[in-house]
């Protein structure tokens, strides 16, 4: 233990701590600490990555922090709203330094970094001072034995290699630190990583999680990730993707890779993807999913409600149940009609869904262009629209999110909202009060 009375905090323990403005409103959450190496054995903190409303991660300069203590960080309440981007020379304590392998100067071997302490000096700068580490192997100097797995806290000067490039943070730890992020936010983080780190992180994500993230990534990066994976793993991920998204991705891949992955996919899933690839991207057939909710007319309302309540069903797909003759896999028998979930909620649970079919159903053929699909959905206020063939068989459904993906510009997800034209800053207390109003917590 250091005898210094200087203020100190441990970075990993601070993550998740609330940031308060001067009047006591919680306005953000600490997600990482940004440091800049000064020498081979020293680094100074320049700020925090904090999460504000709508899961947006921004930079809070250390100069705007008035107090750091267990359970709270107090700021001046003013923050630039531009999304955080790491600059050249900067390192993230959690994102770059934790789990690095360092060498202990006493000759006892190597250790893995578990946490990093920062002390405030007399100039009020926060600098890395100590490391909490776990030994990687038995050893010791002068005949002293140490245990493998032993944890200890050492001065920064007692190790080497913290800022070197020979040891990188494990992808497993990185994935664990982002486990609570939604797929869109994790996709933004993946875009900021180097290509090698993207592949490492992708390898640590479960198939379903990676599938959701891939759907949020720009075309060039998701192609890079998929081609960097083992072919069997990539095929497994395509199997769990929505068929329309899987088809879009396969079409972006080199022909040889696409053919290999389709051959490795489950036959039924691959068939859905091939069927969708036969249509132009900007047609109903190219945008539709082949897995809408489909039931027979004899199905009771209670069963339909159970289907739409499943967590795995996207909200737009869950809005509508398609009533068809057998077979009930696309292409189905003749589409009899659709039933909106609100109608299901109004009916008695045992009533057959065939008795409450919407007689004014709207459907499109798979070859109609995007403009026609958009017009029909807008005219009838639909969140999904059935796609049928010339014989009236259901082929799939186009949902509003599919339409938006094709209507919005390719780089829409990379365009940040511009900060206020005057200063580019906001008062964090205003964010907190607005969030409280939206959630009904403010009186």
C-alpha cells in the first residue's frame, strides 16, 4: 500500500459509476478512461468516455471533473455532444490496457493486468501509478517461489511492457465489457477497432449476437468480418440471421466465398437465401423476409398471441399474423388474409383466427419496386406488407425497417447529429431532466 495521501481511483472499479452535475442530477455513466502515454513508464489521464442519453458515448475532459470518489464523479455539467472518437496517441484503459501481459522487474515472471490505479499529483494531473495484476507462471528471484495465479498490486515502475504493442487485451474480456450494449451501439464500437481486433472480438460473440451486430454494420466492414471468420463459423452465423439480411450479406461477398458459405449453411436456410437472391435488391422480393408469422385459419387467438410474444420476434413482424392454407412454410398455400395484433387482443382466446381475418388486405408481388412498396405501406399505414405470387401464395413480408434500410442513405448510421451551432456544448442537467420527463420520473 502506498503511504501517499494523494487522491486515487481504480479505473475498472470506476466503470458504471454515475456522473453528477453540480446540482446533484445524474447525467452520465463512466464507461472508460482515456490516457496518453508520456514516457515508456508513465501515462496521464485526459478524460473519460461517458454514456449519456440514448446510449451515446461522448468525451468528458478531465479538466471538467471536479471530484472523483467511490460511487460518484462530479462534473461542471457542460459537455460536448459529439460522439467520442479515439485520437492518435490515446489509449483506453479498459479497451486497450486491461488484460495486457507485463513483465515484473523483480524477475518473477509475467503478469496479467486486472486493474489500473491513477493518482492525482500536485499539479492536479491524474497519472497511472499502480497496477493490480495476476501472475502468469511460477518463478521468483533468489530462490523465492511465487504461486501461479497469485494477485498483487505493484508500482508502475516495477513492470515493463504496459504500453508496448506486444500484448493486446484479450477479445474475451473486451466482449464481456460490452455485453450490455445493444447491437447498434456495439456495431459502432467495432467500426472504431483495427481490422485484427474486429475479427478477434467477433470470434468471442455468440452466433445470435454476432448476427445482430452484422446487420448494423456498413457493407465493407461486415464483409471484412465474415471473410475473416472460419468458414463454418461464418455459415453458422448466416443460419441465424434473418433470411433477407443474410441474402444481402451473401450478395456482398466474393462469389467464391458466397458459394462456399451457402454450401455450408443448413439446407433450408440456404434455400431461403438463394430464393431471395433471385430478386433485385430494390424490389419487394429482394427486401422481404421469408419467415413472417403464419398460421392456419383454425388456429385459436391464444396461440397467435403466444407466437407474437416471443422475444426473438422483431416488433415489426410481430404486428401481423398471416392466415394461409397449408403448407404453412413459404411459399405457403393461398393467403387468406392477415390479422393485426391489436385485433387479436380484442377477441376471446379460443376464437379461430380465420373468423377475424382483415377482408381489406393489401399485398404486393415480389417484382414491384421499392417505390410501390413504400407508397402502399404509407397509404394504408402498415408496418408490414405481405408479398404473394401470381397464385396468391405467401412468399414473405416486407417490414417497415426493411424499407427504411433501403430508403435511407448508406452512411445514415455514421452521421452524427450536429451539436448546437453556438458552442457545440450542452448542459448535462438538461439531458437528465429531459430523460426524467420522458420516463415519467419527474414530478
